[in-house]
C-alpha cells in the first residue's frame, strides 16, 4: 500500500471516528437531559431521522438532517439553542476538520442547565392573572 493510500485510509478511519463520536455524544445528551421537555421533544423528532450511512457523503447527509431537525423542533429554547450550537461545531468539524471540535462529553452541561433552570421552572409553573 502506498503512502497516499495509507493516508487516505487513516483519514477515513479518523472521519468515521469523529462521526461515531458525534452520534454517540448526541444520543448521550438526549438520554441524560431527557427530563427537559424541549430536549425530550428534540429526541423524539430526531429519532425519526433515518439514514446513517457508511460513506462520508451519507454520514454528512445524516448529520445535516439532524441539524435541520434541531432547528425545526423547539424554537426559542435556550436548552435546544445550546445543544444546537455545540452540535453544529462538531458538524462543521466533521465537514471541515480545520474547524474546532466541541470537546465536552455532552452537548449540554449541568452548569448551563442550572444557569437557565430558574427560567425553565418559571415557564413550568401556572400563572395567575389578576383582572
């Protein structure tokens, strides 16, 4: 095998690893933060996206469908926005490895959840309107 072929084989296996990491990180995020209604809705809608492929083009298409799913599921949610922004970093890195990779274990963090939890709880409590 020539050096060029070895380089291509290593690049493909590296690309496959990044792809698997992205999919596993997204699934782990959905599983861990499923108690948040917006994240549960994203999980449910994104499970409908099918077509995980073996080729780089099929993998890119699948991840792009996930991007579109996240955009369309729950607008104006800080949790989905954070998840989307971090997922998008990994998607862009997958397409162009020169861009940064989101190194965290999940696309959301407990710190982010705690920071926005009070807003979330306020939205969940019934509001009394005085006339």
